[in-house]
């Protein structure tokens, strides 16, 4: 009976990996779509990523505290309700064509996602035999990768219209015609996100009605340590160079990932000469390459030191990005697809290296590394501003700086022989 309960729980919690992976990987589609529908600059359109990643940053620790009091099931249910609410809010946001409303809806949606991700990763490891925990989390993460591949394809088919008007066309349209066109563009997100919201509500009902096993966790902190303020604990932890440099590396990695993929469609259109819908298919190839890179990289790590792979992949990405900046035609698009492949192993490798040797402080250290994903809120707007001031190719100089730091982080850890990967993203 316990095995059956654990199987149902595993299936339901695994669905959460697909849910948040799908939403996060729709962002590059939304950046392109809302820029057109709401008449935004590239800097303004990058706030799609900012709203998403700031939600993760602000809710990571509150989510953990909520679940400490109300359990994993309570945290998952709250996360699903927030997620569904954010998705459904896209309907009125599109109706009034308000970019601020869209950003608010995204923030609510990804606040829910923060709860789901905070709960799902540790919960999966506890559902069953501890010896097979790594197998379970990798199995569940594969659905996250599947969602990452499907989201741009679905977004390209059901959200992007493929119709972009030139300045000359706008000049020959009346205000009423322009308004009708933009309203029609904005409305294309209504049904897809409404469907997402309804599906998530159904999952919430299933989880509510399913008796999920509660996971009892021991609190190993010493009594004297409990009395220390959270701020003092954080500063004490960050005094350790290994964690501090890891948090910075993760900040740059997530920022680079968000920026590289977030402006991918613009590169494909402006430099590669592709149409909007065709560009979304190339983005699908990039996210699929990311998934393949995660599996192949994990396989390589059985034979090659993961730190050496991290360093090599960082160098390869630097050269690929330089190619994307300097070449023309479809070559920059192919280069960025390559970057996606070689980014694949970076998050779990940096994560695992960062928390090495923290002992009883591992939980808080892990939270700090997770909070470093706020880089996804900071780096894309910087790229957007460079884009507005110069061109899209020069904007890709920014992630080169990110990968230079990641190479530095890997280089100073080359003496590490064994890395226990944590697939948390």
C-alpha cells in the first residue's frame, strides 16, 4: 500500500517539474510577443525575465519557511493556486493590453513556481528508497527538460502570429487600425494561458484529494545556533570563499541562460533573416539541445572530472558567443544553439561545487545558491539596454563576461576530484 501511495505521489509531484519548466521556457516567446503587442523597447521587454526571476529570489526562503510549518503538501497546493491565478490573470491583462498587468501576472505565476520548485526537489528525494533518490530526481528532471523543449514550439504555434508590421506599414494605418491590430496580437495569449491555468487547477485538485505521505525532517542545528539571526548566519556563510564565489557564478550563469535564450528569436529574425514562427522552431532546437547536453554531459562526467567539463564548456561558450557577435546570416543562430547545449551542465555543477563542505549549513547554503538565480532578472535588462543603444549582436558581449567568471570559478576548483551533482534546475 505504501508503495502504491508513493508511486501516485511521485507521479503527481513529477508533473510539477513539467509545469514550471513549461512556464519558464515560454518566456522567450513572451518577450518577443509582448514587445510587439505592447510596443516596448528591448530593455522594457526584458522585464519579462525580471518579473519571473525576482519572484524566485523573493519567495525562495518564505516558501521554505511556509513548508516547515504547513508541510510539503501545503506548500505545493499554495504554489499551484498562485501559479494558476497568475496564468488566468493573463486573460484580463491581454484584454486591457497593459504591460504592467502582464508583469504582475507573471510575478504571481512564478511566485507559485518558486513554491513548487522549493517543495518538489527535496520531496522527490524522500519518496522511496534513499539509495534510488538520485535516480528519482533525474527521472523527474527529465520532464522539466521535455517541457523546455515543448514550450517554445507550443508558443510559436499558438501565441506568435508571424505578422510583423514595418514602420512604413504603421505609418499608413489609422490609430484605430493600429489599436485593433495590437489588441488582436495581445489576445493570442489569452486561451493558451487560460488552458494552463485550468490544467494546473486540475492538478491542484488531484493533489488535494490524494493522501500524500508527509516527510519528517530532522533539525540538526544546535540550540545556540538557532538563536543566531538569519542575517548573521547568511553573512557567516558568505565569508566562506567557496560558497561566495559559487553564488556569484550561479548569478552569472542564470543571467546568461536567461539572456541568451530570451533574445534568441530577435537574433534569428534580425541577423538570421528568419520569420517569427520559423525563429521559434530554431529556439525549440536550442532548448532540445540543452536537454541533450544535460544527458550527454551527465554521461561524460562518469569518465571526466565534472569541473574540467565545466571549465571547457565555459571556454567553448565564450568562443561561440564571439562568433554570434562577429558573424552574419544564420551562423550566429547556430552558434547560440551550440551555447544552449554547452550551458546544460552548468547549473547543477556550480550548485554542487558551491555547497561542498558546508555540513550542517548545507540547507541554508543551498538556499543562497538558489537565490542567486536573481541573475536572470538582472542580466537580460542589461542586454536589452545594449540592444537598444547598439544592436542585438553587441548585446551578446554581456553573457561573455558571465562565462568568463564561470571559467574562473571552475579553474579555482580544478583540484576537486569528485562532484555529487544536484539537479535542482
